[in-house]
C-alpha cells in the first residue's frame, strides 16, 4: 500500500500487508503519547502562571534537579528553607514579617511547578526509550524526538536562569527571562503537537493549490501568536495587567500618552508598563483581524471541511481568548480568569498548528 499527502508529498514505500497494522498501531501509540505530553505542557503553562500571579516563583532559592524533588519533611527543614528565602530582596521588600505557614503557601506553588517539570521530563524520556528499544519509532522520527528532549532540558535550564534573576538585586524575576521561558514552553508544545497531528492516518486534507494559497496566512497567524505570547510574558513579568484596568480606553484614551517616555526608545517596548500593555492590546486586535481574514480566505480558496474546521477553531478560540483577556483586565486580574486567559493562549496556538497541518497533510509512509 502506498500513501501520500494530498498536498503533493512524495508517496512512501509500500508496506507489506503483514506490517501495515503494526505500523499504524505504532504511529497511534506515539501520537497519543505526544498528545499526553502536550497536555502536561499545557498544565505546566497554567501552573507557571499561577506561580507568577501568587508571587511564588522565588520561594525556592536553589536549583536541585534531583534532590529538590523531595520537599521539606520536618519543622527543621521548613525553617531552613524559610531562612534561605528571608535572605533575598523579595522577602525584605514584599513579604517581610510573613509567617512560616504563609511561606508554605508560596513554596508549594513553586515546588509543584518544578515537580511537574521533572514529571514531564520522565514522561517524555522513559516512553521514548521504551519505544526506541521496541523498534516502534520510525528511523526518520528519532532525531525529531531527541530534539524535543533537548528542548525540554533547555527549558529547565532557562527556568532556573529566570529564577536566578530575582535572587540578588530584584524583588521579582526579569521580564525578559520570564517571557523567554513562557515562549519556549509554547514552542515545545507547538513542536510536539505538530509531530503528533502529522502522525494521523491519511485522510482528506488540503490540495496543493489550496495549500499554496493559504499557507502564507497560516504561517503569519502562527508567528503573531508566538509574538503575542512573548508580549504576554512581558505583561506578566512587569505586572502590567494590574495597571490601566479599563477597556476599550486605556488611561482614558485610545492611544494613551507616555508610550515612549523612556530612553532609549526601544526600552519602552520591554520595560515601560504602559507601552507593554498597549502593544499587547494592539497585537490582540491584529490577531482578530488576521483570524477573520484567514477564515474568509479559507472559504474563498477551499470551503471544504478539512480546511474550514481548523479555520473556524482559530476564530472561536481567538474570540474566547479576547473575552478572557478583557475580563481579566477589567476585573483586576482574578487568578481563575488570568489562568483561563493563559490556557487559551495555548489553545489558540494549537489551533494555528492544526490549521497548518491541515494544509501540509500527514507524514507519508516511509519504508
């Protein structure tokens, strides 16, 4: 049997009939394993958001990838952890005088975030090793999965690099590092989701003509999603969501004054609270426009279900993301709404990847 993508991908080698069922069972197994990892990454993004919003990220002042998986188990160990926290600027400026019980609350958020990161690493590495030994992973796919593992390790190192920025001269972490940490998490999600979605059995997808006409806008939308996620990280890093809590006006204006008061001018886009929130708003409007444009173009150039369904998902998720963004802002960032807002950023990202997969088609069978 020979299978090829309807977008014009070269057909793979025919599979002997006896191997066909095993081949597709292996792809399904790997696909669902990667879906599970994507769900864990989504959970990691949400827990990371809660850790930031509860100001918990600096409660653990050391990086112990192995030993750190065990939390304090005695009063003495809790006192030692609390003593370390009392040595950093955040305690002196923000939480001076907090009790041990109050410290435990922020400690558990950060510990849970780190534990989930460790669990994701194990959930990725051990099944991959087992599938590899069992011969379930196609040779061409192995480098891609190893690269995914490398990205996960890099994310862990970047997480500590972010935390370290808030332990000496600051009372919180660098917004640059936080935005990079969040963006890399979403890159990992998109990368693994792309692989998983393309491991589906051959089915109706875009024609080569449809793909040629729509891939440009699909890639543009994906790029804007990543840009918006990075900007959202800057907003979180600067606590910009707690300022200018009105919509559609900002500081009583459509375009507020004070956007470029810092020098050099470029610093405003990363360090000026007003500018950072304003550009996050403007990019959201741009995403709405591009999402609607994508839907209209998809209807015009295709109109078929394989293309229209992911296009409609994009518009629907963007609409919900805008709703959660506005309500989070005007209600002064309640934790539950802020976390929904962060989660739906990943849903929008998934929809953007799924649209491009619909245009590209599944991986061809390779002998």
